[in-house]
C-alpha cells in the first residue's frame, strides 16, 4: 500500500470518528491530533508533513463542527503550520 493510500484511509477514519465525537460531545473535552508517528507524537513519520497535518486539522475541525471539543497538538508550532 502506498503512502497516499494510507493517508486516504487515515482521513476516512477521521470522518468515521465524526458521529461518535458529536454523539459524545457532552463528555469529550479535547481530542489529540496524535495520529502520526510511532507514539502519536507528531514526528518520525513520513506522513508527518506540514501539508498532512494541516489537512488532518481541517478534517478534525470539520467533524467536530458545532461542538465545543478542542483539538490538541504536541507543540504550538503545529498550530502555526495550520495558519
């Protein structure tokens, strides 16, 4: 499987989480964008590029729209990459 195919499924997984997050928005305060790397720390992965992180943040924002769920990242520089 190519890296592009893996990333496609990664984004599809985020879409699948959307209804679960919205159905449980009263008990979920924040979610961690720790889906890259061996330990989910947003490093040491070929998929951990600025473009992919921006895309994942956008997808998380899309699936958590109309909720108060915040999105956490490992370092503030990851938010800066999004902007």
